[in-house]
């Protein structure tokens, strides 16, 4: 026995059952994909196919032809497959012609919200907030590359060694990111955040426990009262979704300008201008970034500027806009806590290459931003607001904040679901009078700590 095979066997022993089943199915699926490829090559030459017009009759026709070809191949190879397996391979052929190869099924599945392809054998999805591995496999990395081409070529984009990253939007609004070797070491990588045709509403988020009624009443008054808000959280924590929901509180008569890298927001209001940044073209020219769009939006007489996510120097322009009368602006920041949000913003302002001392930057931040809404993704896949915090000013060199609402987690129930509740801290925000001055009514009771939460339970 060679050393290699010895170590392989040893590894096999360490695999738990689930992994073993998983890799067996993947191996099988890979074989079927190879078979499908052979069948595809056989029928492609002598069939009139119009992939644009994938009506069910044409699909049925291809399915029949693929099955025929598969039977022929198996006969020649003297291999046997079950009918189910043959059908599976034939469907792979259909998906190859009319769809996006192996991930077609996932793209069509409304319960899948995210698709992640890490090389040819590791395809993950997010379903109901949870990430799970699928049995889907590509033949090899070249097959993943072909699928990538299929996705981005119609969008007028390309990917190769000289430009190995692409961020784009599919015709249905889904966002796709591609990164290939040599940058992605384990193989071509596809990440698709599917467009929610029917985005979550405030009622949905309340029913999911993302926030409670009092918090939504508070946020509504803040938005209508033109408080500047930053929604912060990690990747996939629900920032954009929450931004979309709280933007729905903006009155219909206001002029809203949204600025995003890939348009995701779906506002119901009519008076909305949607701007999207643009990557450089093939000659490396024509790049328009978020910052350019923020600067331009100031000349468009906006009542509200909504930036999908600030990641870089645009933070400075956004802060300046907020500080010069463009109140009621909302954005999101990738950060793990409310405190982290402040330091990230500071770092982003530094990227603008304006030589500002850090105290001056912090002063800008503390006067521009009134409220931070921190969201988090919990182990059970739920997303919750974990803090709504008011920025109160500066003490020396430090920005001061106080929580208005917090989420108090108590543990997990027997089904692994998070248990806990949202509670007010008892603090009434200092900006309450500004909101009231704009005609918003907020009952004092929503800030009151409920009786049973008092006496040290906070
Ligand atoms: N409050 C929520 N409850 C449950 N699922 C959510 C919630 N908010 C977002 N999601 C889901 O989580 C995924 C990521 O949401 P998104 O708002 O795009 O996150 P982010 O902008 O933080 O990356 C989406 O699939 C979305 O449907
Ligand atoms: Mg987002």
C-alpha cells in the first residue's frame, strides 16, 4: 500500500456518515454531468435549437433527444444506469441549453435566496436564512467558467485573468459576483444574491421578530422627522432589507434619490430617482463610483439621499451632505457593532484623502448621524435589530452614544431557535423634540421599561 492510499483510507475513517453520503452523491452527479455533456455534443450538431425561445415543446423535444443520445452512449460503453439517473442526465442537458447549467434549478427555486458556487464541487445555498450544501456539482472548473460566461456575456461583461472580478446585476434584478483564479485559489467562484420579487414588508419583519411594534413606531417617526440614520450589520444580516423597509416611511411627496452599486432597493414611492454606479469598461475607462453619484445627487434637489451602502470615500460626502441640510438621509455600513460602525466610518473618511485630523472627522460623524440601527444574523438564521442607538455628541475625543432599544437574548429553545425580546432602555432620545417639531407624535410609553423588566433584569 502506498503512503497516499493509506492516508486516503485513514481520512475516510474520519469522515462522518453525512459527509460520506454527500461525496458519493456528488461523485454520481459528476458522472451524470459528464454523460450529459457527451449527449449534448451529440445532439447539438443535428438539432435546430433556439435557446432564446425555450418553450415547453422545444424543451420536451430536447429532453427526448437527450435521452436517446444517453441510451446510445450507455449502450456503446456497456454501462447501466437506472431510468431515474438517465432522466436526471437528460434534464442536465436541457438546463445546459436553456438555463444556466447545474444552478438553473436553484435560480428557479423561490425558497433559495442565495447561491454560492465555490469551485466545481461545492455549491451552497441559503434557504430560510440557513446556509446548506447542495448535491449540485459541475463537471469541472471549465464547466463553471462556461456557466459564468453564460451569465455575464449577455450583460456585456467579461471575466478573464486580466479582469478576474465582476459585480453585476442579472435581468431579474439578482446580484451576481464572480471571482476566478488566480484570485480565487480554489476555483471559479459565483455568488448570487437573488432578487426578492416580493421584498419583505414591515409586517413581515415584525412577524419574524426582527423588531417589535414600538421600535417600528419609533423608526417611522425618526424617518418622517428627518433623522439621519445608519443601518449597520454584517454580511447578509438584513441591512438592505431593513433599509428598504424603513425607506417606505418616507412621505410620498418627497424627492428621493437612491444610490447603489447594484440597484437592490425597491421603493414604493413614485418620486424616486434610482442611480447605479458603473464599473470601468474594457479599456479601463468610464468608471463612475458611488462618490461621484453622491456629489451629483446634491445637484438634483433631493429631499432624501439614500446610499445603499457606504464602503469608501463617499462616507465623507455623505456626512457633509447630512451636515449641510440634507437631513433624513439613510445608508448602511458593514460593521459588527454600533461602536464598530463609528470607527469604520472614520476609516472610510480617511480614504477620501482629505487630510482631516481624527477629532475633526469624529465631530463630523457625531453631528451628522443621529441614529445607528444595528442588525445581526443569529445562529438560527433569524435577523434581528440588536441595538437602536442614539449618537449624543462628543466627550473629549470620543463619540458618545446611548441605546434606546436593545435585544436581550435569553438562550435557545429545544428546536434551536433563539429566544429573547426587544426592550427599551428607558432612555428618551435627545432628538425627540426635533421629531416633534416636525409634527411627529410619539407616545412616551414606548420608551418606558416595562415593569417586569425593571429591578436589575436589564
Ligand atoms: N429581517 C429578516 N428576517 C429574515 N430574513 C431576512 C431578513 N432581512 C433579510 N433577510 C434575508 O437575508 C438575506 C440578506 O439580506 P440583505 O438585506 O440583502 O442583507 P445585507 O444587506 O445585510 O447583506 C436575504 O436573502 C433576505 O431575504
Ligand atoms: Mg446589502
